[in-house]
């Protein structure tokens, strides 16, 4: 019986880790007004090996990014891709699943497995180290996430 609980615990641990990831980012860009401008930035973003897909919204001047599973995301490279395209990064909003590290007193960080740990700012609620959570918010580079929503999974 003890072995069954150990095996179940290991399976649960690894299944939570497999689902932990930054799932999507919406990148706001200032300065582009036409589809030709957007294509230049889109090409810069698509050249990053961790980007799976890029969807452009000309009206909102944003790019919605999805990521290659198992690849590490480098948020600073997103900013560089945009500036190399000749434009200015306005903001990065992310949706992520992960596990919490730290505590309420010293502050939590989010371990996603596919990005550097994100230091959580304004995480409201009753959480403990090791909790599996879904988080959304705005990134302040290099690695702070200003939380807009956070909930236990």
C-alpha cells in the first residue's frame, strides 16, 4: 500500500510539472501602423526558436505568441526582436501555469519550467509554497510578473 502512494505521488508530481509553462504572451508594440510594418516584427519573432506561432492584431498593435513545448522562453529576446524590427515594446502580458516558490512574507515566485522564475507582484489570496496555480498579468523585464489574476489549479 505504501508503494502505491509513493508511485501515485511521483506520477502527480511529474504531471503537474509537465503542465507548468508560460502558455501564451500578448506583446504590445508601439510604432507600427500597417501590415508591412507588422510583417517585419512578425518575422523577427518567428525567428526565435521558442516561438511556435505569432498572430498579429493591427488595431490593437499586438502580437499573440504561443510557445514551443519544452523550449526555454527568453523574455529579453522578445524585446530585442521587436527593437531589431524598428519598434518599441509597450508591454508583455502572459498566461502561465506553474508552482509557487517562496512564501507570503518574502514574496512568491512562479516556476513554469519553460521560463526563468517569475517574481510575483500583487499576488492576492491564500497560497502556500508548492501550490499549483494559473496566473495572468503583465511582465516587467527581466522577470517580474504583476499579477492580475491568480488561482489554484
